[in-house]
């Protein structure tokens, strides 16, 4: 008989940032355990997980009290091993039967059939199904072990460990308590509601009553997703004509902090709006978990708070939260006022005392490199090199400010405000903020060539410096954020786009470090690292539209250093692939590559006087005729037209391979034909290695 099964673990406050994940994994692992023991036919669509600050629970419907008896077939061993020449069981067979608990008398029930090339004994037995009462506690214990918990703790005088102390266990199958012990607790039917609003401890008459009874009597909304949407709706209603901070991670965290949410509005003194709004938003969001309110994109002095209490008169809650946030905002205002008293020259001097890396020098050393590199990039882009150099010089000065010392997330943002206060041009101030972009997948890019020059300088200097001293990312370890830096370089070059040679940028950056500091030959490893990031980016691992793997490999096989041209080449290859001649030419190109790999290096062009066969003469004539046009198209970056022009070669290429022996016995003829194929390969692979298609 199937019944609904409820499992609830009552705890002290669980980590809010991981609560939703804990709830999902707990639900998944409990269902897996029930399926493993055949107590659940399949995961029902209405399996329900619950997660609140003080509980993890799961309700699974249609769970058996005991699994049905079933037949199990076992392969015993080959007949040649099991039976001796006299037809008697061997010692090996007797030992196997004893280990499996099969009586020798059961030999007559063994089934004999072929297994591969040998006759083998098989034995079918009946196995009793697992009982829910016998295995449920073990299923729960195993599920808890698989939760994504970084650190566990002990409590009281017990040796049990969990992310937080556990105080209650409910295991109900229908109306019946399933006996068992988990983390030292014996299962029951009693749960607890809200710390302050519950009517008392709650006796659950059956598993299905859990969610409704907990909400009505316990004032707890157990479903995480439903609680989250209730909060969202209340925020929308409370904001009215204003806009609240749409931060999904903050919404998740707040949902994990409350069991019965209610949104209230509070405010702070207008004087604090003199502080940059990013500072106020960050302190309200990170420290207090508030949702700031905006009017036409501008921060107001009002904010929304999500309380765990719904009361008739919330004045104490509102005034209490307004009082709590006031010192935080006062600190932000104090830091901002104090920082503006310090001129950029003084902050620049302090950077000399800030270690960037013990082998790469101070932040002061670094900004000098960034200044030179940013000027160089700006000149390449025909942008204002003085502005780029100025922005790079000041880009790190806010690292020694009080505000960034308190809120590291504001680096760059505060630099822009302080530069504007010191009278720097707006383009310089904006570039200081934008030089950290993009900070993550899908983040915005710097706007304008001055900002791009500084952003590229910052990321390339880091890549060159750390690769040059051997600090290369390994596995999932990337302490200096070099993968993020590489992706930032690629996105800026490709999406802006910017006509810069990647290898030239790396060489220029390397030349700015002290002689002998960087290891020789690191550049090739760095380029391979960047191309591997590009491969992932093009596959669609970021916010870029994914491309077919063979198209990506065809383009990257030529190790492109003009990253801005990669999307154009990808489009050209895709257009080429649509041609009926594409596959035949790709196959021919691969064949040419294989032939040339097996021979010594070919130099020079084919000699028309040494051409003998009509097919090779025809191919030579077509290659000679089409080569200037293809080179011209490639030079003008019309890659699609260049590849499409190759289609006209198919007939001559097919005829050549059908009628000409490349590896002729006569040495001059053989060398001439190899030179012709080398010319053809060079012509076909100027945009991409089409053999990869």
C-alpha cells in the first residue's frame, strides 16, 4: 500500500546563501534512496522539497511500505571452471556457493546457457523487498552526507556532526511514524513553527497535512520558491511607482532568512544621498539585506526591508531598521568625505608601499607599466594616448582609499568619483571605472577606445606577469583570476571590435617588465591558454552564440592573433560549408596535409616546365589564375568571398587526385607535384584549416 512520506529535519539557522541548494540536494538524494530500495516506482512529479531557515524537509507521494519480492539472476561461473572431468563440483564452485549462501542442493536449478564463447551457469533466486522501516533512517543519513556543506560542527556532548545543531526529526508514512534514528534523534510527528508567531508545537496527524498545518498554526511558509515569490510580490506592491533593486541573489538570501515574510518601507536622512549611490546601495544590500528604492534610476532615501514578523503595528520594526542602517551610512559618508581630502598624488605615492606580488613588485610599479601599455594601445587605436595614460596612472589609486578599504567591491567605481573630484576629464574618470570590465560572464564592456586601452592594459599586464613567473592556473585553482582576465581580453577585442594583434600586445607588455624577470618562451603557453578560453567562449560557454565544433577548430587551427576577425572567419567558414563542393574540398585538403606531412619540407612553387599530366597542368593553371584574387580578398578581410572562390577548384582537384600519381618515381616530377600541392594547401588555408571540416 502506498502512502505519502514526510521527512523533516529541524535545525538551528542554516547558512542562508546555500539554503536553496541544500533543500534541492536533500530532496534529490532522498528520492534516489527510495528508488534504490524499490520503495518508489518512479520520482513522482509532485515530490515536494521544503527549505526554511530552520528546517529541511521533503514530501514524497506514493511510497511503498515494503518493496515487492523480486527475482534476481546471478552469473555463477563458466561450466569448465565449475565442473571437473568426473562431473563433480569443483572446489572453486563450492567456495562460490558458500560465499553467496546457495546450498549445493540448488545445483539442479542452475540454468546453463552461453555467455560469450563459454557455457556458463546462472542462478535465479527470490529476494525479499526492503521494508521502509528498516531503511528510511539510513536513506536520510546518506542523503545528509551528500549535502554540499563546506564545514560541519558538533553540538552538546554528542559526536554527531552537521552544518548546524539538529533538534528534531519527523518521519511519517501516511499517519504512521516510521521508527528510526538520525543524528542522535528519534523520529516522531511533532514539528515546530515560527520562533515567535507559532501557536506552539505542532502534532502532524499525517504526512499530507504538513505544509498547510505548518502555515496555519506555525506561521511558516515552508516552500522556498513560494516564499520567494511572495516576497517578490510584496516588494512590487510596496515599491508602488518606484523601482526596487532587482537583485536575484539578494532575493534568494532574504528568502533564506525568513519563514513568514512581510515587507515594510523605511527611510534614512536625505544628507546621506550626497554619498555616491553605489556606496549606499552596497552597504544596504551587503550589510543589512535591504532593497533600495529608485526613482527614474536615481537612488532615493527610502528602502524596503523583509521582516520575519507580520504585526499589526510595524512601527518598531521600521524605526529599528532605520536606526540600525544609520551608522552604516554615516561610516560611508565619513569615508567619502575623508577620501576627497586626499589628492591623487598622495594616493599614488602610497601605492609604492602596496605589494602587488613579491616577484612582480608594488602597485606603484604596476601602474607605471599600465601607463606605458595603455598609451601604446591607444596609439594603435588612434585614440587619445595622453588620456589613456592618465587613466591608467590613476586607475589603482582608490585601492588605498578608506572607502575601498571598507568595501573592496567599489574599486574602480570610487576611483571615478575621486578623479572627477580632482578635476580630471570625464573620459579619464570613466576609463578608471571601466578598466575592470568585464568582471564576469555577460558583464558590460568598457565603452570608448580610451577605456578599452586601459582595460586591455590591466588584463594583459596581469596575464603576462603571472605567466612569465610561472604562476599558471591549474585545475580549478586560479588565485589571480587569469581565466577571467583572458576572457575579458577576448571579449573586448572581439565584441568591440578592436584591430589589435594579440601577440604584439603580449610582446609589448613583456618588454615593460625588468629584464630577466620573465621566463623565456612563456608567450606560447600564454597564447595557448587564451586560445583555449576562446574555444570555450565560441562554444557558447559565455553569453556568446555557440558555434559548431568543427567550424571553431577550423578557424583556431591557424592560431589567430587578430581576435576581432574571428567572428568574420567563423561566418565565412559556415557559408563555405553550405556549398556542395565544401566536403570534397575539405577531404582533399586533409589528404594534401597527410601527404605533405610524410615528405620533407617543400620550398618554392611548381615549375610549369615540369608539368606532364594534363590534370596537373589544369590544376596548376587554375591555382595560378585564382591565387591573386584570393590573396586580395583575404587582404581586404572579405573572407567569405575568399572561401567561396575555392569552390571553382573542385573539378580540377578531383581530376588531379583521380589521374595523377603524386609520389612519382622520377624525383623532379615528384618534387614538382608536391610543390603544386603545397601551393594549393596554402591557398585553401588562408582563412581557416578547412581539412578540419
